[in-house]
C-alpha cells in the first residue's frame, strides 16, 4: 500500500522548510525584517523537520515488512546518497569556478560526502540541510539490527527501549538536549530521534489506531502546544512533545482516506527530496548576486524563494525518475532465477508422466 497522504504531507513540509529558509537567509543577506525567525514562529516551522523524521520512521518500518535486509539497505542508500552527491558536488564545483575560496580538508570532505556524524564545524557541508541527512542515514542503519530480531516485535521492542532511553536522558539533563551536529557518541540519544522512533511505533500499531482515530487530533494539539511551552527553556522536551504531536497528526492522516495517486500534491511529494536538497544554495546564490539594498528586501526574498522552488521541482522530478530506475535495476532478478523455475517444473512433469 502506498500512503499518498504522506506524500502530500512531504510536499507541504518541504515547502514550509523553504519558506522558513527564505525568511532566515533573507534576513541575513538582504536585511529582511520578519518575525518568522523568532523562537515561537520558528518552532512551528520546525514541525516540518520533525514530520520528515516521523514520516521516515513510518515508511521505513513499512518497507521492512516485505524487503530483505540487504534490499532495504541498498534501497535506502540509493534514495539518500546519489541525489545528495550530485547536488553537493555541483554546488562545490560552481563555487570553485566562481572563485570562492572553499576552506576544507580531506577529513571535512569525507564527513560531508559520507554524512558521518563528525560534530560541529568538521564537515564541508554545502547545501545547508545536511545535518538532517546525517540523522536519516544513522537512523536507517540503526533499524537493521532491530529488524533482524523480528520485523514486528524486534522493531517494536527496539524502538520502545530506545525511546525510553532518550526520555531517561531528558529527565536526567532537564531536557537541555539538542545536537544538530552530533558526534558519533551523541547522535543515538538526541531528542531529534524521538519523532523517528514514534513513527516506527505508529506504523506497528496503525490498525489499532483506526478504532480510536478520533483521539488523534486532540493528542496532536496537546503535544504541539506543550512542545511550544518548552521552546525557549528546554529544547529537548520541546522536541519530544513536538514529536508526539506531529506523529499523532501523521497517524490521523494515514488512517484516513488516501488521496489519488495523480493528485498534484502527491506528485509534488515525489519531488520533495530535490526541493529539500537544492533550495538553500539556489536562493542564497540569488541573494548574493542581487546584494543587499539593491531592491526592497521582501520582493527579492520572494523571487529567490520562487526560483529555489522551481529549480527544486525540476531537480526533484529528475531525481525521482533516476531513483526508480536504480531501484528497479537492483530488484531485477538474475537470469538464473528466471530460468531455473521453468526447468524445475519440466523435470517434475516428465517424472509424473
């Protein structure tokens, strides 16, 4: 089953991230005055990032029910890395050709292109969103040993213990936990992982949620409200409760009637990874070319955001087609698999005769 509502949600989340970055980079580069970068409005835009983590947990738990662990791993690597490498490599090349001095060493480049958690100021990131991909890669790999114990109870037990461990750390530290650029020893217990783990658990109990779907909207509202209360005092608790609210909303839309596959927002969701990857370098390059004070900041910021969205859609459409071809090639059976069953059948038939 394809959860098309989640694809539409993916598109909306990517658009929300783009708007937030228009405000932030427009403020930094153009002097744009906006309240969108203040802590409370930024909290609501952060929900889109939390949604991506929750969606990944849900979708990957779904994928693990049918795929072998080897196929799951390769499918995930194909989804995350090729498009990222092309985007990051292109940006670094263009910056080099433009004469911009790029300060990085071999280790920084290795951290960037492997998405290994190296800690703050260690990697030569060029897209402005890599920190989330570091978590995506880590969490994808971490699901494999859990699934090896059991596709349902192994995942459920592993996610539950892991989530309880994160809550224990939040209690011990007073909720002061946020590691956007973690080191290897920090990433596993970051509060950012809560949304992913709750997404896994939501998938495993999705059928039970159908019987109590009515309770999900109030749970979502309470979780998001409580998370907002901690946004300036205890960011770890803020992330945790924001994750609860976001996953409750995700479960509500998953358990409802799904949108048609050709819906415009669903098709936009197919392009969302491309939007996410390239929107920051496109808009910041445009802002740098125009320069502060040339025009009114708001129109320039809006044009830059629209340009980033258009380029992202085009790149996302190409990336989605390439990913599907790569995945189909990987899933294609070998010739021996295609030949052996008919031969075996013919032998059986002759013996029966």
